[in-house]
């Protein structure tokens, strides 16, 4: 018995001290945490956040937006020119851009990718922003071949590195929509577009052109990528990046503290920040996001009290956003009072918040003829901030004689309830584009107008705003439209949360973009331990 | 005997068919579909429509079910709607790491439970027996989840001796590395399973020990060891086999606690996320597979009874 015990203890010690150094790889390694793994590596079928994050490592974008101002910046397209007609752009591709099999990345790849996106069998999300290209809608309706053959009338290849893209009508946000990545035409042009998502390319990614190349994908564990020596902006400094799937945040934190993880991206809990900041080996980074949370009001049911604008105004008078920011987000966010985000160039800093005035809210409610009112508020499981906002609203509403029943739903059931309009109030998030184009969500004819919001004047203003590229004029129009939207109270905007990242303090040049964690990853660098003070 | 086994087999097939039909109905009755418009994202209603069309999800339910059934008979379990890859492949990717953990834990726990259970039962009310009882009660009462987190805090954080998550260090993956990663989840699982099994083993043996025929053989002056091995164990085996056989299906469906707390890359979490995401082919295949395992385990238990206990023949 005793001998067995001794053997056990010895074995245990062996495990604990066992070989710790990496053997299979050379160069520096960076370990990034993720809650789940990607579904696909194909850059035109990104529907989940893990796939989108990984795409930032493996694929170069045509254009990027500035992480601070959101203005379009060169990337694969090194320059562009808008001709006199205000419709035709000429783009120049980077001289050194090439695929990892050595073939140059050419305008043929760009034209092919655009055809794939406009193909009737394409089921990714990229078509809507690109439907302004001349011939795009015709191609979608009339193209018959299962492959993305033929051509789009608006896309003309001038030479290997120059392409002309003509729009069917002036569309100012167009450049901001070119942040997607191209597909290699020489590999995929024979593949039927309907089969493209399930094609081996989406899994094995034998050829790509981004800062990193796929080395290994252990489906349930991690994605390993290796620096691309021929990346057109220069070989990245860090040789290996491991994107590890760790399903719970506590474990991620412990791994970070134990020095086995270098980045916990985006969703570090605000209540952990204080402790993490005290650790000299860990740095906290924040950046604003292009996502806001808002309270959606279902005013579509005719018999609902919410069809009455006054009742909706009452709701808008209840929540103190500053209190939410201070108490629930611990300051890591900004209050929001309208659909334009502080990052947008059209954002109106001078806009004053609605006053939180419970007595006035009560008077207005009685005036509207609802001395008593019962409403149902739904939100999804697993978001404590939204949960607390719901409770806060319930409490405030109770004090003016409005009863709000809170219902917690599983994610898919929640989405179904929202899509079917089976709710009075719902707390939702919404991702917005880098361009402030309000027509996407608020124009009555837009496919993105999920609230079925309708206001003729807003339609006119937002439609006019995309026809000019003058920022000053667009700002004016968007601010007018925003005022009108806010007055109609189709929703109550709550806050924009900051992305909070915890990283190894030795990681340098880490400057995440609101849309992309691995923005400019080729410039990242891990200082050696001696270099740090 | 063969006839009765055959009848059991036919019953099993019927049950499996019922399970698949019920799963199919329940799955489609649940709100939502895999590419449901997510209002938080940019979305394209026409693309969603085309996506459903290409995957025949716009067909009437009955024809969807029949086409699924006919494909299953041809051995085609379909492609995952999320991953766009064959479901069987996805299961095969995740099963080995699950089995590595669950089978090891199962064998260790059962072995320990039998040895210690016998030891405790034959020395009823001794300090060791009481210790085992208390320990198993504690093992049952303490949530695995909590126990796992305590272990992580102790051995990965306070005294950073062991890795806290995953199956291996990315880029390493040697046997030793995997063993080190396995240690904590294994310990938690063995502790939980052992606590369950040991109570069964102990009470099964005590039951037999109190039977008249044991008193009779004892009065014939047989040695205690002989009594134990020739008379007690074979008779106590049936409840032990039952509990062991009925835990078998669980080995194949994952170890949720280990997968969540220790980030073990197993099959259980994938099953749950697929269900949440309404990945229909995955849900159908996994349910069929689980139901088959349960049926097989029952079958196995019955067959073992036949082997061990002459009365059941």
C-alpha cells in the first residue's frame, strides 16, 4: 500500500514538473482566448464572431476603416479615384499582394469575388452593401450558370492591378463597404457558388493572402496560424498565433494570470478590470465598438398601448443612462440617446439627453389615458448588464404605475420572439456600419429595417444623404433624420459598451479596431522579458 | 433465448424509430431555425431564403423527415448546417478525447468502488466503513462544478503546478502533456462516479452477506475469502453490472463538467451548442446515436445477466 502511494506521489511530481517548453514550433508564440471556435475560414461566409476574428488573421481586406475616425483607408487597394460622374471608382491593387501559392493577387480575383457575392446562390451577408454596383441586381436575378462566370456590367478590369467599379447611383458609403476580403479566382472559379460554403477551401484554406497562414486547426481546441513570409505589408513579427477555444471566462482569466494566455479579447468583465490592472504583467486596453444596446418598442400591434406615441415617450423618460454607465458598466461605456454612435462623423455631441422626470412621466401616462399599464419585456439569457437594465426599468416603471413583466428567454427563442413581434419591449444589441448611413436601419424600404419603422421625412433625408459625399452636408441631413427618429420613439437607445481586452503587458502595438481584433496584426510585437522594465 | 433476444431487438428498432420521429417533431416545434435573422447583425432576408431553399428546409415537414429517414438507411447522416461538414465526421473528431477521459474515469472509479466497496462491506461499521460512507456522501453532495473550480484555483492558480484548461498545450501534445492536462478533470470525474458506485457496491454486498445461504455456507466452515469470491460476489454482481452498463451511454455523450470547467474538447458542449443553434442534422444524428447507445447498454446488461445468473436463463 505504502509503495503504491510513493509511486503515485512520484508520478504526480513527474506530471507537475514535466516538459514545459514547446518543441514543435520555432519563433515567438502568442496565445489568444476565444469562447468558441470558428465555423468557417471562408471570408465571404462570415456569420459568427469567431470566424470573423480569425478572418482578420488569414485574409487581407480590400480597404480598412480608421480605428478612430472610421474614414476609409488603403489596404489591398492602395489608392482610389472617384471620377467626375460621381459613380465610377478606379482602384489600384497593391503591387506586392500575392497568394500564398505564389500567384499574384489580381483584379481578376476582385472581379470574381464580386460575382460570387452577386450570384443568386450566394447566401452570405455581403450582397446588400454591394447591390449599388451597376449590374449587381441584374446578375443576381438573371445569371443562370451555377458558377460565378460572366461579368458584372459595372466592373471593368483595366489591367492586372487596376479595376474600375461603376455604381448604378451615387452611394456615399460605398468605400466603407469594401472592407471584405477577396477569394482566389484561380482555385475557386470552377466551384458552383451553392457548394462554395461547404467546399474544402472553407475548411483547409490551402491558399490565402493575409498576414498569417493556416498551420493547423484542431476543431475542438485551437487554430494555429503562422506568419506569412510574403505578406504584402511585410512579414509579421510574431511567428505563431494560437487561437484557443476556452469556453469559460474564469478559466481564461486563470490561464492569463498563469502566463499561458496573452490576450483575452473584447469581453473582459468590467468587474475584473480593477484587479487585473494591479497586475504588472497584464495590460488593459479598451476601444469603442460599433455595437449598441437599445430597448426596442413593439408599436406594430394596433391594440397595444405602445402604438400611442405618448406612452413611448413616457418610457423614454424613465431610464437614467448615466446611472447605467456608472453602476452597471463601471464607466466602460458611453450613454446613447439616438441611432448615431459617438464614433460616426455625423454624431451630434451637443444633443441633450431626455430628462429623467418621473413625475412628468406619470402625468403624461395619465394624459394618454393609461393610469395603469402592463407590459412584457423580454431579454436573452446570459447578459447580466441587460438583465440589470431590465430590473432598473421595471423598478422605475413601477413607481409611475406601469407594471413591467420581465421574461428571460433562451437565445433562439428570444430571436424567434423578436422576429415574430411577440413582445412589448425587448432589450437588444445592434451592430452598425462604419458609415453613419441611417437608411440601413431606418428607411422604410430597407431590408435592415427590422422594426418596420416608417417616416416619410426620414426616408427622404436618409436617401438624399447617400447621394453626396460631402461630410458636412451628410452630417446635416443625418442629424435632422436622427431628431425625427428620436421624436417618434421607435426604440430607446441605451449605451455603447467598450471592448475591454486584457493582454500580456509585453505585447506592443496592439490597437484593436471596433470591427477587428487583429487589426494591423503584422505590426504586433512581443517584447522579450528582459526588455520590459 | 434467441427468440427473446430477437424480440428485444425488434422492440429496440421500434423505439429508435419513435425517438427519431419525436425528436424531429420537437425540434421543428421549437422556435427559430439555424440561420434565423439575428437583429444584432447585418442580415439579408433573401440570402436566408435561398439558404433554406438550398438545404431543402423550405419543404413540408413530412417530406423532410422521409428524406432524412431514407438517407439514414443509406448511411448518410447529413451535413451540419453550421459547419457544412458531415455530422459523422464532426462526431468522430470529438469522440476520442471524450472517450479518453470518460472511459478512464469510468474504469478507475468502478475499480476503486468495487475494491473499496467490498472492503467496507465486509467490515461493516468499522472506522474505514464509516469513512467510506462519509466520503461517498460528500462526493455525491459536493457539486462537481464547484469541486473542479476549487481544484483549478488550488493547482493552477495558487500553486501553479498543473494546466487548468484544454487537452494539451497547443504545439506540444506529447503523452506527458496530455496526462498532465487530464489529471484534474479525471480526478473530479473519478471522485463523482466513485461516490455513486461505491454505495451501490457496498449495499449490494451487504444485501448478499445478510442472506440465509451465506449464513449456511459460513456455518459449513468455509473460509471467509472463499465465501466472498465464490458466493457473495457472483450474487452481488447483478446490481453492479446494471449500474455499470447503464452508465455506458454517458461515456459517449461527454463529460459536461469537465468540458465546461476544464475546457476539455469533448462532444458534450458541441451537442449542446448545436441544439441551441438548431443544427437539425446534428440534433437528429446525436439523438439517434444516444438512443442506440442506451438501447445497446440495456441489451448488454440483459446479455450479461444471462451469462452470470442462471435464474434468468
